[in-house]
């Protein structure tokens, strides 16, 4: 009796410990998100300045500065980060590879090519249409072009791979499409050098162009993607057992992969269209969750979205505060921090 009691207590200890770690990480992410939102509201031209924030409130400028500039940018950064964290978790679960990221299937190259095409068209068309039309095309057309370009890149990858039947073929097709579309983008910038600056700003990533009108689109897209991903969470759990085991459970792997690829591409396209190419968030966020509080995909997907929001919030504050009144591209900040994290992680594992 004593042996059976001890065995039962031992088997329950690990799940209870994992559950405590997940609760602790969940509350930590909530706290960090609140602090990140507050820091984003307090960071402006003078950098991080609570005193300037209080003076804005007392001076009656809160409606303009906070409501029209800082809040949309800060909230938009959180939503974009959440989308990238979610799609990164989907990509890593789909390909069973912790180094997979949302840009793996040609979405980044497709978005970049579409943006360059719009910028080149606006530059070449400036001699034939009014400057106001060119400005409207560059402002509104870039968002739509990036979204459609990201989806087109993924669809081209699916076409080249003949669907989502084989994971290896899908990955190779993504590499080929990324190289081809990247070369086409470079060719366009050679023909129209004026498009190079806009392409560079897009490739480095920025949250400064996110306005109030984009928050509803980002929030609605995040809720839809998260709801759809949670419905497929158990299928992702089955994929971790291997394709043969997942097929033996009655899963239609081709349809499942296709649904996951389309879901990942929609979320990535929405994030890219609003903030450009923000590096490393989709790669690092799921990795941090698995490292500190592992669990099934039902937990991993939601926690990765929260982790992505926290990471991009922090990077956005740093990009505005480090060299204020100038700004660093937020994609550069995430790339530096993400690269340093992976470097330190690899060094520790190499020494252990």
C-alpha cells in the first residue's frame, strides 16, 4: 500500500510542477504585457520619460499624443508580435523543427517583391500622375501589396511542391521561391533605384506606421487565427509523434498540412503588411515558452502569442528610446536581441 501510494505521488508530482510553471509563465506574460504597454505610452521623442508623460496628461495633449500616436503604435506592436509568435509556433509544430519561423515558405520574399513593385511603379508613374496619387499609392498600396505578396509567395511554394503532401518538398520549394522572388526584387530595385530606400525600410521592419484603423484588422485577424489554431492543436500534438503515428490515428496529413500552411500564411501576411519584416520574434517566442514552461500545443500556441507580444513590445520601446529623438528599426532590435539569445544558448549547450 505504501509503495502504491508513493508511486502515485511520484507520477503526479511532474504534471503538478509543469502546471505550476505554466501558470507562473502565464501571469508573468500578463504582467510584462501591462508593463510594456505602459512603457510604450511613456516613450516618445525624448525617449522613455514618465515625467514627459505626466506633463502631456496635465497639459491636455493626451488625446493627440497618446490616442493618435503612441497608443496605436504600442497596441499594434503587441498585436503584430502576437501574430508572429502564434505563426512561429504553428511553423515549428508543423515541421517539427525548433528553428522554423513564419517566413519559411516564401512569405517574406513575396511581400518584399510586392512592396518593391509598388514603389517602383509609383516612382516610374510619377511623371504621368499627380503627386497626391503617388503618395496615396505608396501609403495604402504598400499594406495591400505586402499582404497579397506574402500570400502569393506561399501559394507559389504550394504549387511548386504540388500541395502539402511532403514536408521536405515543401521546405525545399520554400527555399527556391524565396531565392527567385528575392532575385526579382533585386532586379526591380536595379531598374528603379528610388524604390531601394522604401524596400530597405520595409525589410528592416517598423511599427511607426501602424494607425488606429489597423488595430481592428490586427485584433480581428489575431482572434480568428488563434481560434483556428486552437482547433488544430491536438492534430499538432499528434504530429509530434511522427507522421506514421499521426496517420495511424486517422489524421488526413495532406489536408492538415494544407490547413496549417494557409493559417500560418494568413497570420504572417497580416503581420508583415502592417510592420514589415520583423526578425526572430516568430522563432524565439515559441522556443522561450517550451524552454520555461513546456506543454501541449493547446497551451503552446496561446503562450507563444503572448510571448511574441511581450518581445515586440519591449523591442519597440527600445527602438524609440536608445537613440532618441531618432529611432532604430524595430526589426534590427529584434534581430540583435534574438541573435544574442541564440548565440548564448548555443554556447551554453556547447559547453555542457
